[in-house]
C-alpha cells in the first residue's frame, strides 16, 4: 500500500519486484548460506527475512528471545511503512483538494 501511495500504479510493479526479491533472499526457499553474498546482503534489508527467522526459531528451538527481537524489527518496518504511506496520502489529498473544490464551483 505504501508503494502505491507513493508511486501510484508504478508502485504495484515495484511491489511485485520486492516480493520476488524477498522470496529469493529471505532464506525461505533455500539456505541463505548457499546464496551469493549480494543476495544475503539484500535479504538483511527486507522484512520477510526477519519473519522467517522468527518462525524458524520458534518452531525448531522454541527460542522466544529470537522471536521477539525479530518481531521488533518487523514492527519497526510496519510503523515506518505506515508513516510513509500516511504522509504520502495526506500530501496527495492536500494537493488534490483545491482542484476538486474549484471544479465543484
């Protein structure tokens, strides 16, 4: 939603590209140790990596500390994306409001 709020229709394309990138770089499809260094670096910047790490920790070891620390990282992503989306929405609606008000008269 944030990408569409910021980039419009182009945000949908960027979103699809990010989903594919996350699938390849998060360690969900194959072990990250086998991936090239650049994929490992990109994976560390995307939220799906932290979701999968937390699920693996809880399922395999029952380690709640890893779960909660990764949940904190995902929460920061969520809050950041929501804030950017809200700012973009408010900015866009403030730019469009005078045009629609002038068109109504």
